């Protein structure tokens, strides 16, 4: 589940209350009741999964 913090919010992570989800960078979190509740209250917003770069083709060795 990918989320971002709603504007003006700083949400502590479930496993470490001194580490926060903030800003506009999407964070991958488990879909636990803690994070689903935060999404339901509007503190976290669902984010689209960031696209990974295309895989690089395997390079042949020059042996």
C-alpha cells in the first residue's frame, strides 16, 4: 500500500513513533488496520505506486 501524508500532517509510522511520514514522497507501508485507519481519517492519502525504471538488458561478456 503506497501512501503520502495529507498537506499539513505528519503521521508517525506504526513500528517507530519517532519516525514520520511527511511531505509528498510516496511511502510503501503494510495494509494494516493502523494505516487503513489513518487513510480513513484523511491523515494519509493513497498514492499511486511509483513506476520503476525499465529493466536494463543483460550485457554479454566479451570473453
